[in-house]
C-alpha cells in the first residue's frame, strides 16, 4: 500500500469537473428535459391512510380536452407472487408495482392511485380531480408496537413473518424477524458487574433532498422505452422498470440526469413506471414532477423505530454482554432497514456474547426507503446512549471506555462478520488527542457528548471506460450517477494511475446504453468500486501506451519503463501527453475499459463530539461546537470527504433535534412541507469541524473505504449524551425537539 | 475466409435498428435540438464572387434590439501559414478559417463574411442586413482553363504550385500538379495499332443532401465547447474546430445528430466555428441552420473538370498505353479532388505504360468538398468513353474489351498501387451473363451503354465498445456517424461474431466523449473498419464469456468450447443468452472494446449497363432499364448494399443528365434552389436493378470491401456510351441535358 503522501493527485483538492455547470445553472436536471411532443403527467393520490378501493371511474378525466391518457393500477401487469433480486435482496414485485400505483388497497395517505397525462400540468391537475374513486376506509395502523400485535389490523393478507427463512402460519404485519447470536449471552449478563437496559424511539424522517422526484418516459412505437430521471442508479431504474412491465432490460434506456440529492431516497422507482404507462397509452413522452408534499407523502422516509439495548460490563469497563431488540417500521410494504439495523447495532465494539432480534413491521405510512446508512442511526442512538451511561456510571471517560471495547482486526460481530483491518481505534485516539476534546466546556447548561458510528459500505459492480485524446487528456465514462462528487473522486484515481493531472481526465456519467453495467450509487461504494474500475482502466491504458511508446522507441513493449506518467527506454523518454500526441500516427486509438465486482464491506467508523447549550426555558438546543472524525481509508479529494462528513453530521443533527413526520389520528401527515418539516439550515449549526483519519483499506488499490454514510450515524446519540451532561436528562426519543426536551427538563426538575 | 453462405446473420436482411425512429419522425436531427437560452445565428454572405473587403461596420447590427452577438473573420484566430493534418492530408488552416468567415477577401458569391446571433432567426436576418461591408470588386475567375493561365487574375497571393513537393516561384491559381508515370508511355503509343485521344468537361454539381447544414454550439463559461451538428465525422469536427480556435481537442465535445445525407459534403466545418464564436461572445447556445441557397452557394460542390484521355490499343484489343491530363477546379481554396481523380482514371485496367498529370485549380466558386468517390466520376467519364470508342472501333463487345484489359491481383497502377485480390473480372462476367445484357434493345433511338467504375475505399481508425445485458442482448457503442445504415451493418458483424441475432445487438453512435477516436464516415470505410472493430469487440466478449462459463461449468476457461453462440464443456451447454442471464451472479460485468487502424484501400469495382431512349426533337433522355453490378466483398446487409448501389447510380444519372451550377458572368449562381437545380426524382428513373458480386476482401474478417461510393462512378460514361449507340453522337460534356444533347444531335444530323 502506497502511503497517501506519496500520491501526486490523490489527496489534492482540484476544482470539480462539473463545477461551472452547477454554479452557472447549466447542468441539466430532470426538470430541464424538454422533448418534442412532451406532455405532462400528474398523480391522483389517496386521501385515506388505509382503505379498500371499490372502484375507479376515469371517464370524466379522459373526456377533458387536453387529456391524452389516464392510467390506474390495472395498466400495470399483475405480478402476484413474483419475486426479483434488484440488487438489495429479493423483493416482491407485486408490492413494488402496488407502491407505484395502488391495486385493490391504498396503504398510506398519498399512495398513488391513478395518473393523467395532459397537454399541460394544469390540465392534468384538473383531470386528476375528475377521477372518481370509491373507497372503503379501514382503520389506519400507525403505531409500531401496536402494529406488531397478533390482533392488529392487517395491511396485507399475503405477508407472513419470515424468521430464519421460515414463514409464519398466519399473515402478520411483521414481515421479518431477524435473530443473530454469538457466545453465551445470558450467562455473560449474569456475570456482568453492571447491566443497563433502555428503550429508545425514533420518528420517521425524510431524506429531504432538495430536488423532488422527476421522470420523463417515452414508450416508442417499436416498444423501446427511454427514461430520463433523477436517480441514484440508472441500471437500477432499468431493472425495476423492466421487471414491472415484464420486458427485457434491453428494451429500456435510462438516461440519468444530474441529481439534486438522493441520500438513498432516489433508488426505488415511483414515477418512472407510471410515466412509461402513460406514454405507452398516448404515444408521447410524458413528464412527471413531484411537488414537495408528494415527496414527503409518496416516497420513502426512513423507518421510525423502537429499540431496546441491554449492555453488561465489568467494573473495569470491559463489555461482556449485549442484547438488542429492534423494531423498525417498514411503511406500507415489507423490506425496511431492519437488516442493517441489526448488523450495525453493536458493530463498533467487541462484545463476545451478544444477541440481536430485529423486526420489520408494516404500518400505514409511505414505504420506507434507504436514508444514508439506512437503519444504522436508529440503532446507534440506542447503543451509544447506553454506552455513554455505562461509561458515566463506571466513571470512565467516554472515549476511553470506547477505546477499551473498540472493534479491531479479528473482532467477530453477532452476524458472523470478522473484521479485516479497520480504523475505529485510530479514530477514537484522534478525537481524544484533538484540541476540541481536550478543551473545557463552560456554562451552566452546556454539555459535551460523544458517540461513535459505523457503516459497512459496500462494493458491488462497476464499469468504466476511457479514451485517450491526442492532446494528452483522457475522457472517462463511468456508470455511477454522481451525487456527491464521485465524477471527480473517480477521475482522480484514473489520473493518479496514469500519472497525469486530475484536470486532464474528463469524467462523464453514461446512460444504460453507453457504459457497462454498474450498480446503484449507494452504500458509499462509488469512490471505492468505480474508483477501482478507473484504476484498472488506467492499467489497461498504460499497457497500451507502453506498446505505442515501444513503436516510437523501436523496442519491445516490455522494454518500456513507465513511472509517474513518463514512458522511457534507454535514455529516450516521452510524457503521457507527448505520447498521446503521437497516437494518430502509431496505430489504432487507445481505449481502456474495466469492469469490477468489488465485493463486500469496507467498514467505516466515525466518532463525533458535540458541545451544546440547552435553553431550559424553551428546550431549544444550540450547538456550540461540533467535530466529526472518521476513518475514510484514503481521502481521495479531502474537500469532498469533509463535505460528506459535514453534510452527514448536519442531517444527523436535524434528525436528532427537529425532524419528524407528524401524523393525526387518521394517519395524515400534518407537516408535509419544508416550512413545517423542520430541517436544519446554515443558521442552525456552526461550521462542522472535521478530522480525516486514514487507515487504508487493504482491499482497494488506493485504500478507499467509502465516506458518505457513516457521518449521519453518531449525531443523535452524541447530542443526547451532550444534553444529558448539560441538563442531567437522558433523552431516549427522537426528535429531541424543544417541546419534548422542555417537558423532560421540567419533569426532572420541576419549577420552584 | 468463411463463405458468405455459412454466415447466420451476415447476408440476411433484418429490419434496421433505427427504422421506427426514422419513419415516425422521432429521430433527432440538428434542427430538432432545443436548449435553454438558445439563440439563433444567421450569416451575412458575399454578394460578390471576387472582391477585397475594405471594411465591415457591424455597429448598427449590434444595436438592434434582440441581437446578442456579431462576429466577423476578426473573431477567429489568425492562422497564417499554419498547416494541420485533418485526416485528409495536410491543409492550410488559414484557408479553412477564411472559408468559414472571410478575412481580407471574398472569393465566391455566398462566401460567409459575418454572422449575427439574435433572439430569433428573423431578428438575426434583420440584423444581417444592417451590417455594412465595403467591397473593392475584382474580376471573377470562373473558367478552369483560363484560371490556369500564367497571367490569370489570382485568387490568393500565398498559393503556389506544388509539383512533386516543389513550390513554384510565383503565386498561381494552380495549387498542385500531380504527375504519375509507369512504363514507356511514348514508345507504347507509337507502337499501338489504335490511339484515341479526347477531351471531356464536367460541370460543378452539388451533393444535394436533403438536410441542410445545421449546427448548434455552446461555449461554456469554463471554456468547454459543446457542438451538436449534422456531420459525417464528430471527431473530424472536433479536430477542425480545435485547430481553428487553437484550443485542445478535449475542450470540445461534438454530439453528432442524425444526418439527412452527406455524401462527402458534411465533412468540412462551415457553421460550427461561427456558431462557437457567436456563443463565446454572448454566453448562450447558438443555432445556425442553412437555407438551401446557402448550401448551394456556401458549401462544397464537387469540382468541375477538363479531362483529356488518350489510350492506345493493339488490334486484338489489348490496352498498351494510356495518358491522362486532368484539371479539376478546387473552388476558392486549394485541396480539391485531383488526387483521387489521378489515382482512379485508369484504375480498372492493366495499362503497363501510363502517364497521368493532374492539376488542382482555384477559381471563384465555393470551395469544393468530397462527393461520393470524389474525383473518380469525372475521370471515369473520360476514360470509359474512350474505352467504349476503342471497343467500338476495334469491333469488340464493350464487356469483352474490358475483360481483356481488366485489372487483377498483381496489376500495378500508375500511382504505384499493386492490387491484392479484387473483383472487377467477376463483376464484368456477371454483367455479361446477366439477363439484362443478354437481352436485345429495340427502337430507333434506343441505345445500350456500359461503363465500369472504381473507388479505392479506405480503412482508417475506428473504435467500438459493447456491454452485455443480462437479457442476452448487447449494447454496441460506435464512433461512426450513420449515414447509410452502418449502425445495422456494424451491429450485424458483432452479432455474427457472438452467434446471436442481429436484433439482439443494439447499436448506438457515441459522441466524442463517449467512444474512442473514430475517423470520418467517408471513403466507404465504416462497414469495413468499424465492422472490423465490432468483430474484435465480439472476440473480446467471447473470451470473457467463456471465462464466465468456466465458472458455471467448474472448469478452466480454455476448456470451454464456443461455437455458434453456445458455450460447452463435457455435455454442459449454455447459450449466450443463458450465460448472460447468469452474469449478475458470476463476477464483474462483461464489456468488450476494440480499436482498429484498418489501413489501406479495399478496392471496389462496379459495372453499369443502361438502356435509354433519346427524344431527338428535345434532347431528353429516358432511361428504360438500368443495372448496377458491383463487387462488394461481402454484402453484410444486402438491402443496404442494393440501396447504396441504387442511390449512387441515381446520383450519377443526375450528374450525367441534368445537374450543374449555372453561373452568370459575374460569377453568380443562377439556379441555387431545388426548383432550378435539377436533381432526379423517383419519376425520372426506373427501378435500378442490382447485381451483388462477392469477392471477399482477404484483409477483413468477413470480407467487407465497402460499397457506397463506387456506384456513382460509372453512370455518366454509361449514359454517354448509350446515347452514342442511340444517336451516333458522342457527348463529351456534362450534363448531357436536353438543350446540349438536342444541339449535338442537330449538329450531327441537320434537319432535312
């Protein structure tokens, strides 16, 4: 492994390749796509949180002048019982289809029921109002623990509890029960000097990407479907849409536009199949754009949760036993985030005896979707709060307590994963030695909190290709949609490999027809896996360039030495640029390509420290100072790494302090706008300080681990721990919003 | 070499992949491109054929409301004396620049002088009228032989005659004198039994593509230029534009749109640099679309010519000596088509003693551009007319005479080329045995003519890549813009290689950022060279697929046998589609890529036979029957091959009978519209019969030679020879239009 400091491009901070287009407004987002003959689609959404659909009458809507097509669930194939693996495990295709357009039931307020394509969005809105739906309302199931009861109102009669691969006898709102166990848990608890068990709750929160969902679909006369969409994964949209229409993937081309944020929420299809169905009916391209309330009510938030964590430790601060019980709401269809929740709950620590039970629970909320380290934040809020309480009760510094118990190479998790080289210890040590942590806090209502967080980061499949231009630059085509700057972080790895400047690689994101298969931009995998593909593209090009140099040098290719982008043989030397300039005269063009299956987890750990002040009279928390430290493997472009750490921390802060879906008793969301759903703004947080720790991933040529998700994991626990130090109150429910915190403070110390 | 009949895909006639889009009007041509903030450019063109520009005043135009930018030649870099190789030999960049926007002189009526970008095309037109240009008129030089005189008015003072690499002492309108010679020419003529020498003239004719030139350019704030354009070569436009602005090629992205015909006329840049200069000034994308009169007067026709051919034969019909003198007008700037004219004039025959002199001559017409086998038709008109006269005088059937003298493997041409395996003899024999040729003509004014024709066809560089989808289809990305169906002919070669159906390959033409360097679509090279790249892509994919099959079969990759798209090992077998379906579970995605430098000529020969009827009272020719035979190597998609042969024949017929630039004494074209410039329509010609002869090219994996250009070469001579048989009149000037033919007939047989 080359040490980071030996790199020429990696670790520098070049201007992003797409910067000018983003800053000047030239970048093409979904809403910018215009096509000849384009018509506009609008969705009719359920006003009930739970109801049977008795009939849908679209006659009046169809007759409205300017209307081209109306579709309902009946326009999608019946997929009852069909399963498919769409890259995130097998899913029930009927459920995916029903989430795009309801079938016989609506399962949440805002559930799509029908859609209209018309000459303008306004006509489409008018037509939507003319669709008559007869509903038979059912009691909404909104509360997680109630939903789990055997006698609860059921959402589906085809969902059974899956426990270790076995199906329950009767239908249930619990679609999955995960059980993990290692060691002798009960015996270990019995022997522990100190055991603490607590219950925690978190609310549903939304990804809150700034750009609403938008898709344009054109179903051509030859049956070929072209989709322009704001997505994290063009190939994922292609696969999902193909499955929903039961057509081969090659009949679909997905052109990913620029994306105004995703955070996991732009992986499932919502509009794409509906726009395609409308287009098939009317023969024109159809554009559908969500309003913000549709994004809140019709697309996936992250699960609300109830988590119970019990930890046992020895007097000298060694964790000996752990037990976690996690119930996450999946929303209206199975397949929530309970799996990663179970995997992550104890992942920062070496706990030889541990048991984890996790439950995926249906309720009448929008189907949940991934949100930055999906499932990990809820689990960490619980675990890291109990860790903090243990440390406090044992009189051990919270960092030292974590250092005593930190996972390391060889540590085995309850799910069976055994870590290779990881960097949580280095990250904890970095925080311990930091100026922030060594500084003192002061003030009566000021407290400091610490929490660790983990995300596994994935590998998966990526493709890349690159063409050498005769001016010495290289054009890179990659299949990964760029949410957080990966065009640049991937290009930099190709530049490093070729020994050229970052600016001399021009990265482009291809559509599904112009680049090899590439998995979704998610799991913090792109800089790792697509970066690895870029590295291999570089090796491929280097080999070809050496062969061309051999023609110039009149020697054998294997006699050409390549170092730092210079090709040499016996006193002759050519830079990459010089050699590229000769290409037109020495044979065929030079094109490199690579495909990778980057495999499993790269395991990223973060430790956050927060100083905050609590206004006891209002319950409002003011963050005074915040530091996020993280082992990122190798920081390819440190500014982007810092940006990811800052962005994740701020999202975690929003989740911790303010964000939540507020429902009334009918299951209607009451705050489906950015005015009422309180996300933090720049005025709400100080500049987030960052500490990049680099423990290179031994399985990546440049040591990359992935960065983007881990930083959302520690904030709620860090803030809760800091609030305790400031107020003496342990908050165990998110959000720790002013009314709730004020109430808790008041309860703990009633006004004199 | 596999025999054509052994192919499964090659030689079949699948529906073209782009058919539905073309038929339904969905295909995106340049005129369809719309962009946010788009403004419209219009050109001010010279009203003089030859004048010095004393001043240009753009003040009033700039002040017109709605005008965003005005540019003149001063907005392009001064490139005096700079040369560059743009794929068709070294050219003077100052000339290329001056042809896009005049510098100190205008050199033809319609020469671009200035351009305006405005909010609408109408405002731009108004603004163009407000530009004041002060001209000092000069005498126009329109006649080829006069232009060659030492005392002729000069177009340029920096053009000297280049003869065998040596520059003349004084400037001249003759920019090049080519001299080729082999054997003992004068002695051979002296010994010949029969010598005939004749002079021929042809008029300037235009490519007449149906879609006028159109380009959109956007010069971004970061200096990156994006160009959408109707072009035969995206990389060629990129290179030319880069040279004109003196910027690296990587700062330009060229996105080729669908193209409504090119025939060689869409290789040079005309609008691209002007639109780019306007965009640089105003910061908006600028669209420029030519009107038909601009295409005629501002873009390259093919050269008018004077050609003298002298041939000597023995009494028994053996050619012993040949001499040709060719003068082609280049138009306003050097670099006409004289090179290929000299190369092609005697290329059908074995003439051991031959001398060729060719002259590239400047005159005040639009700069000529390539037009389907550029330069060959003029030469063949002369040579094939003399051949016919020799055969007639010697009393030998014209096919037999050609068979006696036909070139074959080993024949050496005056330019030094020695043929490898070629197919003119097979083509002549096919015609000789054809029902058409064996049929009798009847009628007093009916005649049959025969002529042969040759085009060398080029190889050059191509890149291609392909991605395997898990539904068993393959997406192909190629760099060759598709004028005549090459998406399909290239895709078929990949399908053949992989053993899958043509429909299972989906071809796409990439832009300059998304595919490796690929030379222009010209020289009948794409099905050959890009097809070869597709074949190599197929081999690359096959190898990877075999390795995946080995994983399934649990054997070594080299133990997997692949035949006809089936992968086998010891009784186990997987079709390509089955194996593709397993790819998600057995490693990284499969992507193939190849780049080729397909090298030199593949040498295509055609023989045409025409039966026609001459109306002696009007001079109007009616074509009764027409057969085009050609050695195409291997016909990948026979329908396309036939279409190319038919299209070329019809263009040759138009050139022969009607098409010409008509100039007045001031050098003004009088017929710059499709109403007045008489191109043949479907009503003017019978269905052209075709005979595909297949003598596979030994240097191509599937034997491809290239097809598109050869068929335009024989028609004028075939028609002239037929007119002679019908009327006794030898026409030696094109077009053989009714007035000229009537006059010639009248002269030969004055009315009683």
